[in-house]
């Protein structure tokens, strides 16, 4: 999903003061590291963190700036894994790469970060796959509905040989090196408070309602096939649109709904598993290719370790988000097998309406069928599904 600039659950005023004070004296990245270690405001610990970061940067052969739109601590409710990636790359390259982490949207968010990676302004960034699509359209194939929405199918897909040859290769032609893909649970159908008393169970339950969609034509067509009225609304305007009844429903995963403050806006969340709501850490391909082979291997190994940590973090982040939302009165519903069949029949990727888009994104329907087979083939990487 497109990421707004200011997530909820902001740091305390004291944390902000300590962060700004340390950033002004020791630098932004030192303040980031201290905040991640929980040592803000503790002078001896801050001094030790500052010294360690200075030593690492001075000893490194390369500085790798990684931008994200998320504040530190977000991993508790949304598995961004930014501090994990910093530490893993630094350690896996034996200190030859120093990672300068710039979180909290300080360098931008979403497509803006992807563009900065592509043009080499920064070396790497985290953003959604939806925001990757304008620069590498082949990844948009995951937004075809009801074929790889489950976390496990998504992981099977993006780690497969056919994905690497048909999608990652196209991504590389557009100037990117993928460091890791991040499953972040599939999209839901979540409705605003006051719309109805019961959960959404089948497509008939959303017929005619105003369904907020991002700029994705695929998602707009999906909800049109399901009988809803697709309503394009900028992400930052979505909370007020739901409160005012301009929109009736939206589709982020539970972790995203909690992170961005929708627990007091929605009443019911249905796990339709429409499409994956995944993320990606992208890297500038030219910069990556310019590095010595041992450093490239170290960065890839650090990214892979982070990928494995991401898989294990998902159920913990999800449980935190669901607990927070349930405490606010939100109810959750998982469709039965018969109900899920109705969703798939109405809009699934098997429908002929999607054939032209398959050809546009990956060249042919036959190639898409190979990708679908890969999504259903065990990759050896286990991830928990909602």
C-alpha cells in the first residue's frame, strides 16, 4: 500500500527531544542507532553508540544509505526490519559496508523512495511492491486477484526461478537490484463503522459500496468485478474519507490498518486474501554492480538473513495488531471455503478478463501459468498465514 508520511504511534515528546539533541551533536545515524538500542537519553550509552557508529563508518570502504518511510520501532506492529537489515549487512560484509539508515520518511516515501534508488540519489530503500510497479511494471502481476495472496504462495513465488528470470530480470533492466521481498500479510476487506452490523462474508455483501482503491487499475477492476464501486482516494485522505462516508471500505492488511490508525475507524475486517500486500527493499543496480564480488555476496547474505527474520516476525506483528484493534472493538472474520469460492469465482485471476493484463505484464498467459505453478510449489521457506 502507498505509505503516508506520518504513521501513528509516534515517539514520545521526550524521545523526540533526546533524538533531536543527539542528532545535532553526533549525527542522524547515531541517533537512529541509539533509538533502536533503547539508549536515548542515557548519556554513557549514547556516547558508546556514537563511538561505535563512528568507528564502523570510518573503517568501512562503502557507505550505503537506506531510506524508509517508517519510524523506528514499527516492526512491533509491521515487519519493516530496517535495523535488522542495517546490522546484517554491516556484519555480513565484515564491516566493509556501513549502512546509514534514514527512517521516518526523512528522504520521502513510497514511489519517491523508489525513484531515488533508481536515479542513484540513495543506494537502497524500502517501499511497497505497489510503489515499485511504476518503475518495474512486471511486479504488478501480484495484484491479479486470488492466486498468490497467501503469504506462503507469495514467498514461494518471489523465491522461484521463474520469478527471477521473468520478473527480477525486468526489474534489473530498470536499474534495480532486489535485496529482499517482504510478505506483510494479504489485503483484507475492511468496512467503516456504521456501515453494517455484520462482517463481510461474500461479494454480495460489498455490492454497490464505495470501495477505496489506490491508483492501481488492477485493484480497481478487481473490486468492480466483485460488484463494489471502486473509489480512488489518496492514502493520506483515506481516514477522513471513511469517517465522512465518502468511502465505505478499504483493503490494507491488519498490520497496516493498525499502524496507520484505522482501529477506531473500521468495524469489521474480513480475511479475503485478495492479493499480497507485500514490500521490497530495492537497491541501485549500478552501484551494487560496481562493488567487489565479496562485498556483493555479503550484502546479499545480509539481506537473506533479514528475509528469514521477516518470515519469523510476521505472526508476532500480526498478533500485536489484531490485539490492539480488537481492544478498540474491531471484529475479524475468516470466510468459509464455500464463501471463498464465491470471491474467487467472481474476480479471480483465472477469469478471461485478466488475459490481456497477463500478456502486458509478463509477456503471455503461458508465462503467467508458470508463475502460478511456482506460487503453488513449496519453496522450502515457511511463513505463517493469517
